[in-house]
């Protein structure tokens, strides 16, 4: 096999996505091309419209915006100064505006989008807004771009729902070029295993809140993204491997000269790829089936967040591309795991970056035939420019080839010696519906769990049972009424310490839920995103305490071991969910809960 070929499974999955998507992708591209052919809209606005659009600008920008000769970048920002990942964006608009002027263009902040932190809202009522915030972000970005003043857009966002929401918006405005600009991870705090140990000790009542808070504060301690490999850092990997970042941009720490230089470079590149230049790169055309497959492969190779089994489907759909859980599962079966970053290892993303990072990993995957090299990116044609390490020469970004060898093979493995031969993420199917499971951090002897069900309708109820000593046994925890329609599908991270403790005590435990867990299930086997959800009369609503449940990540099955006729004849459980309908803004999301799609279709309201 030539290094320019792709593996058979990668090629087959890409082709079936292309064929499946043809009825929606072709009309999408037709609309994109029709809109792009109209050219920049600014000069077609009425004088009153245009005057409102640049009234607050300085004299240079105002003169430049009177026609269509000078390109204008719309900045969509998720800045706020409460959240560590987004606080560094405070100064980015000024950097971008100056870089645009230096390159002969203009940049305006087109709008802001909300940015909530799952780390703050975990286990709180506000977490029930988290998943839906993705679609709110897409709509908020659309409002900013609807003024039709822009030739390209740059997107400032990092964390869990923010980047997927911004991608949905970018692809909805697919006739515009789009460059995503990250803020980077915070510097390394205390070791992740030390943090996890303190959490378990707290769950067991062996340390108090003061010790837990000290541990958490030593881990999450400064500006930047949390350093574990959750959804936020999975987002950054995706943006780079899909060609929406500048090469080497993802994991450079905030408030450093290199970070600022990459931001200025991104602004200049956005100007270079508008329709006013010779390298017009509309993002909806640039992102195609191959780009999406590359993103999925990157997710598997790094042991990335299971949230992207929802988000990637919604993101792809915005470009008329139909991705399925089966596609994701099949690609996982063939993609080798090349990274061990917490919770799939002890290292953090700074260690991963120092060992060779995405440049090394992209080259290894491409040479192994797991990536499409011939994609378009914001940097140009092909993935080769992303097989690099970004450095600083004076004030300019320079790029050197990624190191030939990993700097730490316990963190970043070569393609010749992967940590495992698959990505560790599988789709499960059976008489309980469909689900996904992430097993890259689960020991092989726990890949199959068969045990009696213990039913809960909240994660707090499981915690209470744990504190009372009622769970000292083998069991499968079934946590239901946690889906999009029930309560917005919050992440259930409060389950992790208790289940981890019980597993460490020698019990066979697993989790089955129509809620989300991200990558936080870690070492505990967890069948998550079960669909149809309980509120949609899914089979999970008919499971009873004591039913034998089998979670089989080897065979890819999720079964309740009850005779089919008996199981089908059961009445579905019900739950009073009125408490989810008010408080912390939940009143405003009733329509979202009512119309939300299934998890395997992106759980979208669109």
C-alpha cells in the first residue's frame, strides 16, 4: 500500500457516507455556490444599512468598508472572563483587527455567543441547558453573521458545546471562508491520577470538602482549557485534523508570544481565502465527507470524547453530510489508539503536545493509510502542512517537520506500536436499543458485564444508595429519564467516583443510561446515549430491578435477558419531570426538550 492510499475500511466508510449523503449534500452545495456567486453583499446594502454597519468604526475601517475592494472579517467570539478556557479571548479581537489592517483588510466583532462550562454546572440544574446550548450558539452566531457585512469569519471558541455550535453556524454560512482560532490549554497542574484519587477518597468520606477543593484548584488553576482530554481538547484536535485551524495551533498555551503570533496569522489567512483573492475557500465546500472521516479517525486515535458521537453527527448534518453511529463504530474498529491522555492515561494534553502532538500523530495516521491526505484546509491543499511543529522566529510563525520519534512513547505511540489496535469506541445494539461505549480505559476483563439491574432516575439517587451501603454487590446501574427530551441530557459525572470505588472493591459493575458521560466513565464500562430514550417509550423504560442486563463490548450488544414476549408486554415506567421545567432558565428551553432529536441523530433541534 502506498503511503498516499487509505485503508480499505476508511475508503469504504467514506464512500458509503458520500452515497448516503448525496440527496442532501448536492442541494447544500448548490445553495452554497449560488450564494457565493452573488459576491460580497456590502455594496448591495442600502446606504442606511451600510452606514449602520460601520458607524462605530474608525476612519480607516469606515472608508475601507464603503465598497467591496477590501475584505472584512466577521469575528464570532465566545469570550467571557469567568471561564478559564475563554478568558484568553479578551484580547484576541484587538490582535485580529490589527493583523487585518496590516494585511490591508478590516475585522469587526460580528457577535458574541454564550459559553457555559460543564465543569461548573456538573450535577447542577444548569447542566440541563448544556447540550441545548450548542444549538443556541449556532443560532447566536447566525444572528451575528446575518448582517451580511463579511467576506470571511473567524470563530473564537474552545469548550464542549461551543465549538460544535460554531461549526454548525460556519457550515450554515458555508459560502464564507471560516478559520477557527483556539486559546490553548492551561499549564499543567497536579497529576491527574492524584486528582482522581482525591475524588474517590471524597466519595468514600475519607477526606472532606476542603481537601477536595484544594485538589481541584491545584488542577484547574489558570487561564486556558482544562488539561485532561475531554470534549474541549477533543474539539481542538478535531479542528486541526479537519483543517479548520492553522497548522500546529491547537495546544499552544495562552498568553504566550507563539499563541499571539498564531492568532495574527489566522486573521491574515482568513483574508487570503476570501472570494476577493485567488484562493477562495468557502468552508461548506472545504469540509466534505473526507474531512469528517478524518475527524472521526482522529477522535479514535486519541481516545477522544464520546460527546462527539452526538456532535459530529450534528456538525456533518449542517453540511448535508449524513454520518451514523455505525460509521463511527466501524472506523473505531480499524483505527489504532496512538495517545494515552487522561482519562485514558496519566498524561495531560501538554505532555501530549510536548511528545510530538498532533503533527506527529497526523503524520503517523496518514502514513498508515488512516487519513485522507487530499482534503482542502484553510491552509491550502492537503494534510502535509499539518504534519509539523509550530515555533516562533522573531514575531513570525515557522513550521518544522514533526519529530521522527515520539518524545514519550508512554503518551504518544508510533503507528508501528499503537497502544491498541482499535479506537475503543463501539456501538451497542440489542433489545435495549442503541448505545455507545468507550472502552479505551476499561480493562479487557470488564468488557463484558452481566449482572442484575438496579434502577435509578437520578444520579443523586445512586449516590445516596452508595452512601447507605446498598450497592456492595455486582450490578448494572440503569439511570434513565436523562435523555434530550427528558431533561436536556446532562452529563452524569457524579456517577463516576462511586462506581469506580465499587469496581475497585472487586464488584462487577456497569452503567446503562440514556444520558451522557463524555469520557468521564473512564475505567467503568458505560453504555451511554441509549436511544430511544425512556421518555420516548424506549425499551430502557421497561427494565425492572433485578432483570439481568448484559453489556457486551466484544460482541457489540446491549441486552436485557428477559423473554421477548414478557419484556414487550410490560408497561413502560413513568417519571414526574415537572421539576426539570423551571429554574436556572430551564423554562426557556421547553420547546427544545419537546423537539429534540434522538442522540444517534445529533440530538439537535434543527
